[in-house]
């Protein structure tokens, strides 16, 4: 049966790679990656085991390395465990690591691949919508340390990314909605037409197109600013305050990004966004203890001393960067919440 395969090319010179999108293509992973060698497949306890096993069956020799799911596993202990398993397996510089899972798995596997023997080949197979549209491409890998999110990391591009939309059928509704928040984020800053597609509930009819459109936006940004020195900062839209909310617990990353975007929009855009978030099954009410998240924001790596460069959206499909003090940002957030 001929499948509809979409391809997005990340053009970064020698670090260029293909992002392949299709349904039920996991069984043919070997067509998109070099698996004719030793391969360490990194996953977590929340990912159906059959995904990793499907890839393992196509490798010359493989080991599946799994760790407990959740952000709390994104630490030095888990990193050390993965590296020890890779070492025990006898992984050499000519071999490879494949991440099979969401953003946490991609971060852990990517960081391990970047540092093991000073860097070995890394492939990403994202299994959540959020990781498919965002964290699986761009090369940012990191772990949490000292109570600070993503403070230890490296820019390390994958050799290829494989997105199988069929795996989304096993995703719980709340996780799926969290992924849609990242699509909305891309649309708000860069693609008014994509935002309209979301308002028309395109995710119910053609999720592959939404994924492709979101990835093209991120691809274009990364190609221009691979190391996040300028334009790439727009990908942090909703994350500055969102990370503060996330530190309070109870909410998924995508849900926190959704809430983090609201006070950064003009009143007109905020009204449209709030309606869309509700339609997508995402929260629109900022937690009453949101001020507790401000302290976390003070330690967020995106800050520069007592200032932060925040992303604002005044009109759908466009953005502006504004550098302001944390106190002024906190004041603006509070004003836009009330």
C-alpha cells in the first residue's frame, strides 16, 4: 500500500537532515536511518514497548534502554544510567542512538549521544504530538540540574527524524491537546493561515499537514539561527511565564505554554487564543498561585541578569521581541491576567 509521505529538509550544511512524516512508517525505519550497526534505543516507561521493539528488529544489533517516565527523570542520574548501558553494550563511535518517546526522552538520548565518545550518531523518533512538532528538531538537548530546567545541555543535531502519525492514536487526549498548544505557538508568531486552520479544527481531519506546517516554521527559524542568538528566541513564546507555571506542578508542558502565551498577547489576539485553547481542550485559567512561579522565572536560563527578552504577539502571524526587567515583565503579566 502506497503511503502519503511528507518530507521536510533541515538545511544546515554538513549537519543537514530529513524529517519524514507519515502514517505507520515505524515498521520501515531502516529506510530512513542507518541501522546496520549497533544501536542503543532510548525510551521511557510511558512509551509503548512495541515502538522500540519494532525498531530493534530492524537493527544489526540493538539494546533497549528504558527509564521511568516524567520530567523528574531528566537528571544526571538518568544520564549516567543511559551512558553506563551504552558502555556496557559496547557502543562505539561508529554506532548510533535512537530516541523513541517524547521530549524528555529526546533530551536525554540526544544529550547522551552528544557527549558519549565526544559524539555519536543520533536519530529521533518522537511519539508525542508535542515532541513531533517542536523538540524533535533543532538540535537542542538538555537535562535539569540544581532545580533549574534545561541548564545542562548541548546543541546536537540528529541525523534524521522520523514522525509516525499512527502512534498518536495511543496518546491520551490531554497529551494530544498539549501538543496542539505548540502548533498554536508557531502559528501565532509566524503563520496566520495555520492559526485559522486550527480554528477550523484541522487536527481532526489532517494532523500530518498541521505537523508539517509547524515544522516548516521551526525549520526556517533554526536554519537562520541555529544557536539561539537572535530569531530563534521566538520559539520561546509562551515559555518564559509557562516555565514558571510548570514549576508549580500538576500541568503538562504544553498546557503551561498555552497559559504562558495568554498574557503575552494583545487583547484581541488573547480573545481568539482563549477560545481556541478551550476548543482544543487546553486550560485558559491561570493558577491562582501563579506568583509563586515568578521566583522560578528569576532563575530561568533565558534571563540575562535582571532582564529578559520576551516575545509578544500583537497580531496573529507576527511577533515582537522586547527586552525588559523581570519586575516590569511580572507587572505586565499580572495586568494582562486581571
